[in-house]
């Protein structure tokens, strides 16, 4: 199976199952939902306390880190897996920091989330440019650039209150979630196209 970052390794056992799961479009869609849902919640309930926002963002970062960790197994070789693994670890560390009570301030949350988005966007952009035979490269680049922009905005325009931060993070989470949903659906289309091609070849050989 092929993922937007390469062909899943042909290993056996649990690693093979993780590779298939990490390269499936439904896993990409699940990661998009994990991003979209807290964004919608933040926009619907902008008066959430800073503690609630810290927990919400922390859980989002932890869940996204878990999704990205499994996606690492869907990549082709160790050289392509290392950047993805580092990003997954970065998301997990960011989630842990957001859940720590002493760090649940407006400035701390802005710094953690902005840094995670910025670094992950840069890594994704590098992977999209460097990867060979990458399907839907333009869409992958667009999602990466959106992540970079989100990180820069959150870092450069720190909110002065929990309410302002909630709206800012909610807006960017919704935008990122929608972009990731589009990427997942585009990847489903690519997988279906790859599956249809062998069928056309087989039918042509019988005629």
C-alpha cells in the first residue's frame, strides 16, 4: 500500500499491520477529525476557562501524536520515517506540556502550540518537496504551508486573554482539520485510482 509519503514496507506481523493502517486513507481522515473536533468545540464555547483550553489542546496534541506515530510505519524507508517520528514525539511532548498545570497560561499555550505547528509544518514541507513520486504533492504542500502559517500567527500574535486565544486556536484548528480532510479524501481517490489501473491492464490483456 502507498501513502502520501511513500510505499508501506512489506514486513510481517504487527509492523505490517501498522504499516497498512498508517498508509490507509481512513487513518488520515481520523487524524483530520482529531484536529477538527477540538477546533469546533473551541469556537462553539469560546468562554472556556484557560484550564479547560489547556486540557483540550493537550489531548488534541497527544491524539495527533499517536496518529502520526502510526503513520510513520506507512512510509517507505528509515530515512523517511525519522522526520515523521520526530514530529510525532514533538506533538506528544507538546501535549504533555499543555496538560501541566503550571504551564497553563496564555503565553505558554501560545508558545507550545505555535512551536509544534511551525516545526511540524516545516518538516512536512521538506518531506513533500524531497519525496519522489509523491501523489497529490500540491495538496500536501498546501497543508504544510497552512501549518507553518498557523504556527507563525500564534507565535507572532499572542493572545492577551484566554477567550482570544480560544478563538485563535479554534479557527486554526478548523482550517487545519478541513485541509487534512481534503488530503485524506484526495488520498482515497489516489488509492482507488491505483487499484483500478491493474484491473484495466488485466482486462486489456484478455481482449
